[in-house]
C-alpha cells in the first residue's frame, strides 16, 4: 500500500511526538514547548539570506534557547598544522562582535575552537555546557583561550556535527551573558539539525578584500559610531525603524535619534541618500 511522503516539517513533528513518547518517564517536552519547536522548524524552510537567519536566531530560536551569539566554525580540526584554515560565521546581538572581527585576528579564536573541539571529542562528541565562566580560574584551558572581545560572556554551549563526506567537523557554540545554560537534551537533538541545514544553504560571510577595506576606511572618515553603522546597515537591508529596534533591543525613538545623527554627519536628509552615499564611498 502506497503512502504519501511526509514533508520535512511533518517528519519533525512526528519526531517530537515520538521523542515525547520515549521520554514519558523521564523529562518529556512540555506541550507549549513542542508547539514552539514545531513553529521554529517550520519557519526555517523559508530562510534564504543571512539576515533572515540572524532574525530567526534572535527571535524564534532565542525563545527556547536564549543566547547572545552563535559562533559556527567548520574545518579540519585534526590537522597537525600550526595554522588552521577554519571557516567562521557569527550571529551576534552584541555590537562589538561580528564575523569580520574574527577575520581580523583569527589566531586566538582558532585556539579557542581547537580547545572546544578537544573538549567536545573527550565528551564522546556529545553537546556540553560551560557555565559560570566569570568564576572559572584564569588558567582554565577554555577561559584562557577566550578572545578579549568575548569577555562579556559568562557561559557557552557546544554542539558538534561531523560531516563524513567532507571529512570535517562543524562546531556550533552558543554564548550567553547569563551565567548558565539550562537546556533540555531533547531540544538540542530536535533543533540543531535544522540550524545546521539553514546555515549550509545560505552564503556565509567572507572577509573583505582590499577594495572593500578601502571603502570601509572612507566610511570611517564620516566618524559614525558603531551603533550608527549598525543601524545604517540594517537600513540598507530595507528594515524599518520598528524592525531595527526589535533586532537591536533598543527603542524606536533611539533608532530615529541615531539616524538623525547619521544624516547630519553625512549632510543628507533622507534614508535613501544616506544609503547611496555610503554605498558609493
């Protein structure tokens, strides 16, 4: 007897139901949480751009897995070379941490990811958390390798996946300014394959080349603050003031105030003029 094939979302929903049945004598996923997970998974299939991936992480995913930054790193962790050719992607709601910041000084981030991979491997390739980083001794193998720009983080969660065909691993590291991660094991097993799938199908951010770096230098001559640059970048993406406020966790009035300062510095009066002036700098 032929049966209709399930869609990926239907498979995920069945997985949630089966997981609850299996864990009925353990810690089953609460019904409300199941609905949220299903909604998160369903919305993941419409993501095609990195900006959409970021918004999805910071809104939908953050409801069940609160975090400030997701750092994805993939490559050959088993290489004996002193220089690792790791690839990175960052989705952060902290203004001072972006993918380009890691490209500018990769050595310490490489060392951190190498150490986290060792810790993950020693944990039989199971996901793990490191809590209360602010109370950990400075000589700790993980804390000692944290880049200075990561000082705000007080906890992290490491989830790894192995790609046997490409012969490399991918680490997904969630960072939080909260002291602890409290996450159900079943949540990670359901959610992470979809986060991995989304990141694999969108174009990750590449380091800027020399011509782009020159453009960045010109933009700096306008003396825009980090927050102003961040807001104008979202304006370029077509976001409204209310959307930018939600993304950056600030008020709509604050967004308008920053844009007013941007217009004054660029000597323009409209959003389109500001975008055009920065785009052709």
